[in-house]
C-alpha cells in the first residue's frame, strides 16, 4: 500500500488480496485449525504503533512519487501549456 499514491490500481488489488486472505483464514479456522493462537494485548499495541509509522511512510512515499518529474512529464510541454491556457475552466458551487 505504500506505492498506492503513485499506482492507484493497488487499491483494488489489495482489497481483493485482503478479501481472499479473510475467507481463506476463515475456512482454515473452521475446518483445519484445532486451537486458536493465543494473542496478547502487546501484539495489538504493537500493531497500532506500526500502523502509525506506516501512515507516515505512506505520505512520504506518495509525496516522493507525485513530486518526481520523471513520472508526470509530457513530451509536448508547449502544447500542454497552450491547451491549458486556451481552455476556460468553470467552478460550479
């Protein structure tokens, strides 16, 4: 998910991955596993801590990808500038 700001296609790909993981785990918990693993509160606290860091990392990587001039370039910059300045844009409120 760290690269999803630059590659938005990763959002549906990750959603499909999460759904598949959910259903496979659910099936295995019901049909295959005998005893559930023992989780402690420390594991939940560490997960929350890692999610905070991953959010910051997501913003940094997204900023770096969107500010990279090699990703968002146009071969015909003069034509693009002419197109943008010649068209009228209206904002409807």
